């Protein structure tokens, strides 16, 4: 086996040592063992340093940013600091199956030259699928073809990540992972294994639940970045479709979580209505208001 690691897990973290510790413990159980973990700590107090050192594993490479750079800039620092040919972007709180690298890394040898090697659940029955660079953006962004996106399911060629300018930083981390994958895959396509290896782990310390205003910023930033990058009418239609699917999903997921908090529900109403006034989001209005009425009826029936 090649002793030089081919892949790094790139992590950003901020004042969540307990969560980071669980993630590192899980990542170190990967059955494919020839990898590195690059941590960029956004905490000026370096709270992740002690956690990283407790594992006494040379594969863990800890770096302090010295200041809070923000989520996206910190993730990009991890990419810059990685010394491997491939990277996997992963948060400190989303679990990953221990067989992920064992399943995905052989694809690099068997299907050389692609920008991305990933796990996606798709309707095709084939276990392995290849998608060329022209088809990939519409595939990955179309919820009818690809209903779930986890960037931690994707091994990315670092040179292509650098070439597209790394993770776009438009002031919000929301959808930046989706934008990254669409742009990277448009360089040299993607090899897909018909499987999902990760999931979202939601908790009270989640950035998303504590920064509701960032959803609007993320929606606008995502649309503008991808519209400019691709400058393609067909892809623009899929971008709008993707945003509609995402918006409905997050709006009602948040409503369900905060259903007993009137102030939070008011915040959700505010950013949702603001989002629906955007020209590229107006097609979402009918479905949103219908679902909102149904949701209100269900909440009322539970109270009764």
C-alpha cells in the first residue's frame, strides 16, 4: 500500500470540543486507514487543541486560525493546509460510516481522471455510475434526480477545488456545500456509488438553528454565485428548482423544531416571506402557503 496518504478529512470547528471529540473518534475508525484529518480551529482560545492531542494519533493535524474567520473561510483554510491529492469536507458533527473510504477510494484507481468520487442515492439500478462534467451540475442540483446532498459523501480532487476558487464565501454557509459540489463536478465529472454514507446530526448547538437570518443570505448568495459561474439557462432553471426544494424543506423543518416558540416562529415567517419576494423564488409561493396552512391545521389538532 502507498504509505503517502491520498486523502484528508477537512474540518472546521468552533468551541465544540465534546462534539469534535466524538467526530474524531468516529473518523479514526475508518476501515481504510491511510488518511489525514486537518482541523482548523476558529476559536481564538484554541479549545480544539486539547481534544486533538488527546488522541495521540499522527493522522490528526491541528491548526489554530488565531481568530474566528467564519465557517467558510475556516473550511477553506483546512483545504489549503491539506497536503493530499484529495479532500473530504466534513463538519465536526455529521456522522460518517466507517466503511466510507473503503468503498470510495478504489474508484479513483478504477476510474481515473474525475473531479469527484461520491456516494449518492440515485434511481438508476447500476451500482457504479459515471457522470460527465456537462451533466453533473444539473444532476446534483435537481432534487428529482438527487434528493440528498452530503458533501461528506464526496472525495474531491484538491486541484479542482482550488481551480474553482474553493468554497464560495457569500456571507453564509448555507448551500455553500451544494455550490462547491456543483462547481467541482463541472470540471471533470463524477463517479458515483449508489449509496449514502453520512447523515445530518441536528442538535441545540447547531449553527443553522441559531442563525436564522443567514438562510436568506445563503439563498441569495447561492443563486448569484452559481448563475454567474455557469451562465447557462438550463442550469439556472435547475438552480431555481433546487432552491425551491431546499427552502420548503428547511422552512418547515425549523417550524417543527420551534413550534412552541412564538418568537422563533415569527423569525421563520420573516425570513420566509422575505425570501419569497425574490424574483427567482416567487414560484415557491403557492406550495409554501399551502404547506403552511396544512402545518397550522396539524399543530391545532395536536393542541386540541
